[in-house]
C-alpha cells in the first residue's frame, strides 16, 4: 500500500496525490481518502469488480448500499434526479457539506451502489475528494474506512489499521474536521425523510438549520 499526503503545506490538494488516486481507481483498486466527515474507502462506481472488493474489504452486506461522493452539484446531477424543489433547496443550503441525498437514480451502477432505483449522493466539503471525482469524470463509490459495524475512523492511522490491507493507496489528510458521518435524507416523497442523523440537523417541516 502506498501512502501519500492528501494536501500541500498550503492546504490545497496535492496534484501528484490526486493523480495517483485517479490512476488507482481507474485500475480497479481501492483508495483510502479523507473527507469532511470521516475517512472513506473509495472505488470507481462504474467498476463492478472494484465495488465487489469494497464490500469484501468492509465485510458489508450488499443490502447496505454505498453512496456516491461527487465533485460538484453539477456532477451529482448526472447520476441522480435533483430537480425537485426540496433537492434544490438542500443543495443550495448544505453542499458542499455533510448531507447525503437519497434520490431517484438516472444512471445504472453495479449492485450495491444505490438500491431499488435510488442513489445516495453528496458533495463533500473536501477539495481533495472533489478534485479526484472531477479528474475521474464521475462520482466515487465511498463508504467509511472501517470494517462493517466498527467505528468510522476520523484519523488516518485508524483508517489504515482498519482496512489498509485492502487498498492500493492511502491519502493522509490529517484528522477529519467534522468527525461524524453525514446526515442522510430521502427526498423522493412530499416530505423529507431523515434516514440517518449525522453532521447536519435537518428539520422535516421547517427552516433547515445546522
């Protein structure tokens, strides 16, 4: 497993590390990367074999679908229907950030990426992840970098210890600033349905708030 810095000393994404991560993903291997919430393990969402390896690495059931991390709202809209007024409001208020939206999928992905015609997608407030997804040209399939049912790692050393044996590359971005998983909201119905409370507090029938 290769270890590289995620950022330059000035905080900007390290271009060589981003390029290495994109190359690893295109080769069908897995990458540990920092996000704004917790460390993640990423695969090319369009590569069925890579998605299989992600589930094996985590010991995760396929019934627990993984979500996508996108470079921008525009990229997210290439894989999910975000045209509703609720989706537009949430995107404008909370992206980039710790909010995953469950929406109708408009692209078919390998089994385990989304489920039943839906997909979870978010734009993280992390420029390294954004740069990787932008250079890859599509969102990344990402789950927390831990074995299933274990605590999600906030620090690089924890991510590597938990799941490093399964990856080709690990990007060290220091501790993740938020330290908790994203909030997950199903936007398909007339009312918002909070599936998981995480880094953002979303009310179902009032002004959205942190």
